[in-house]
C-alpha cells in the first residue's frame, strides 16, 4: 500500500509542476464527460493531472480526484491502476489510494459505475436505501487479497450517490461519488484500459472478444 500511496503522491507533484508552464480549464465536478486530451485541470486544491472525477473520502470528509493508468505485471498480465488522489487540505497532508484490477475486474468496475444512474434510481424507487454489487476479490500490489464493491446509495442524505468500498486487511476504505462523477470515472478507466489493450493486444484475456460484447 505504501508504494501505491507514493505513486499517487507523485501524480500530485507532476500536476503541480505542469501547471507552472501551461494553461488548463477549471474542473466542473458535475460534468460526466471525460476528455482524454485534457492534460490537467485546476481545482480549489491546485492542479490535478488529466481530466479527473471528483470524490469524497468518507473517512475524513476531504475532497479527492481520480486517475487511471495501466501497468504490466509479469505474472498477472495487464493491470489497471484505478487511483484516488487526496490533495493537501484542511491542514492535512495529501495522500492517495489505488486499486489494482485485472482486465476482467476492470471491465466489471467500469460497467458497475455506469449502472449508477439506473441502480440508484431502483434503490430510491423501492426504498432500498442502499445495496452493494461486489466486483469480487482483487489482488494488491504486494499480492495480498483485497475485496472491492460498488455501493449504490439512495438515502435522504446522499440520494443517488455511488460508493467505492475497498476492503484491505479487514478495514474498509470508502469513497463517495455523485452519479455524474461515477460516469466520468468509468470513462476515464475505460480509456486507460482500451488504450493499453490496443497497444498490447497480447495482454487481453483469451475470451476478450466475446466478453467485450457485454460492454457495447
């Protein structure tokens, strides 16, 4: 986990350095569209790399932003690193968190985030309150077992929200997204995944062509 956090902190530093020599647009936290050509955006907490979605760290109430990239693992093939950047704020230092996903798990992650508008409404209409869709076990960078779920919330305090819950060693890390932010994170993650697969088609699972039809 330390290596993940340091990597995410590196993203923050890179974005701040880029801001010194270029212009960028202000982040619109309610915009569900993702622009892969956007190098960075300006937020109340400084410049953030790429075109991120905005989130809330539920443990601290601090604002964070998303990033997605891919890494090659000699044993597990192509992995998607779905990162959550928490800039310095409220007197606290910045930090970050990351989830490592295989190609199949990444596609589930993307599909579930895209179900946010529909499933949050179902929960609200049926007075469910909230319900969870488990993505399942994922593997950490050090090989430790982890568990990832997408939770759809329709209670009075956060109607229509989506939570990512990542269980590490029995401790749950939870991050809240608005519906539009979840859609944007799905697009950001998909772009990172599909770009990597296009560049390295041998990294795709053998049954990739058939499974991809589910996401058309």
